C-alpha cells in the first residue's frame, strides 16, 4: 500500500448516466487493487490550490489499469470536473488504492449479499467483477436500490451477468420510477422487500452495503433485527446526509 | 506542485488556517463506521479502565454522569477529508477518569461496544486532550454518531474518537486497532496528514 501521490493517465471516459461517468486510469507501477478499495484523487489548479476526494474503484485487477465511476454532486467541488471536464489523455494524481476492511477476497468461501443504494454500487461492482473472474463458486447476490432505470450504472453488464452467470443474482428496487412492464410500483425500499430479495440467514452470507448514510444505517439495522449477525455486515457510506431507502 | 488540471478552479477553502492539509469543510456530520450501529441501553452501559496489571475501574452511566461535566468546543477532522469546525460537545475529561489510575504503560487501546478498537498513546488522552462525550450540539449523542457516548480525541483523525465507547485498556505496546490493521496510520495526526500506513 502506497501513501505517495502517483501520476495517472486518463485512458477512457464512458458515460454511465446523465450525471455519472466511468473513468479509466493507467497508473505506472500499480500492482492492481483489491475488490472494494478506494483511491484518493488530487486535482491541482494553476495557482497550486489542490482538492482531494476519495472514489471507490469499480474494477479489481492485477495490473496498472483501474476504473472509477464518479457521480456528479450538485455543488460538488471535484466531481463536476471529473464528470464534465476531464478528457482522455489528461493526467491527474492518485493515492492508493487503500482499504483493507470493505474488501472481498477471492479466497472467501462464504456466500455474499451485496446491497447498493444508488452510486454505492461502485465498490460492489468491483467485487462482482473479481468474483466473476475468479474460480470462487460461492453465490453472489446483488440488491440494487435506485431511483429509476436511467440511474443504473453498468446496466448492460449487470443485465448480461444477471442472465448468464451461474453464480450471480441481481435484483432491482426502484424508488421513483420503474421500467415499462415492471410488476410493482416505484416505492421506497422496505424491510419486507429487502428480506424477500436477499440470501437467507441459513446461508450465513457476508454482507457488503454501500450507499448514502441513511440508506446504509437503515438497511444494516433491518438486517440485524432480522437476525443476521452484526459481525457479518460490512458497510461503507458516502455523501453527507439524506437519502432514505 | 503536482499536475495542473487546466480549467479546475475549486472552492478555495484551504485559505482557512483551521483546516489541516487535504481537508475541506463540511456543514453536515457524515458518518464513517464499518458495520451496524450497536444498540446500548443506558442501564446496561458502562465504562471501564483496565491497567496492564489487570486492575479495573468501572463506571455505570449514573456514576459517569455524576462526574464533573465539561463543555468542549473543537474542530474535528475525518480521514475521508471532511472537517467540521466549531463543534460543541459535553462530556467527562479523561483526566478525571484517570485520576486514580496507576500505570507505567504508554499506550492504550480504546474498546467499543460492537468490537471496534483503536490505539491511542496515553499522553494523547491526558492533559485536556480527550473526553468521553455524550452530548453533541446540545443534544444527546445519536446512535449513528456513537451514542450513548464516544471517545473524543479531536487532535487526531476522527476514527480515533471511538464511537460507542466501552472502555480503555492500558497496553505495554502500541497495538494496532481496527482501522490501523486495515491500512490506516498508527497515530493519525491530521496536521501531518498521517492518513495511511
């Protein structure tokens, strides 16, 4: 793990939604990252002013390439630049990847339940990709809570994986608008819906939950009340306040 | 100077001398924890200090509340780069809690309900540097923020201010706690940007 700033080349920029984009970075000497880790990004203005923010890595590899997906925050300082201005061929500085807790390791034999609120899907996607690339046969299940179909990250990849992977199940909960023909109306995630769409306690799953603070707090609380051991639940939060499930 | 991002202007908060390097000010109070928040009823809550000799002092909630309470006004700095300036807390100074503790240890491990641990050198807990706080901005500390009570060591990154504090163990060696075993710095001075190990 390195705490030094390193130079990254921007090698790709792909829109995910109206407000989010995936940015591919190549970092000289990077030896890959664990699934679930984050990097710090430092931007420097022409007078030397700097701003640093943390972003989850969406990929999990063993080489010099990684991808982050950045959602533009209203009034954000760094995210609008990354989403709207940064161009392929630009360079920026990164630190990391860092983090040893909210990570999934391919040697983990337990079934895994991932629960994402909005852009909290990013580190969970890195776990899904690492799991798919590994011979690890344990089942993964993703519950992805999002406002509308248009807000989904990695839409095509998750659709294909959900249909074809023998070891991944993907469930969606839409809180504002549903796709055409969806069997239920848009509504907030409830404890009942949650518990109906996750691995049962007898499977002793490991949980990774990522989203806004209130979403993560609420979901973790429901899981504990439903009898899942607190020690099996790992959480990561972003953003300030707001965002009930 | 690093790589310049043309067209990036930023918000210029670093002009504020209260902000350590790499930090930005937030008006919110974000939450950083590793798992679910434990639920600790006041009647079951206790706070202990155990020495390297195994001598143990324990306070119930009532005994703890009977100790001298002080108001603390301080800035807090999270390793995830937000800082919150001018926060107000109420609690008990660690100097008060350590009054009758005899030890030759230089290190401590703070233990929380739920199993969280973090290591803090003893001298960073004493001489008016640290408190066990139970009130934030005039209200009882919310569970998400560490209630009923949390350690408050505001001169270090905020992961050292263990939520849901249960007690302090004095140790012979500097033993890495939870985040310190997961890539974060053993000491965590925000002014020296000691974020990662």
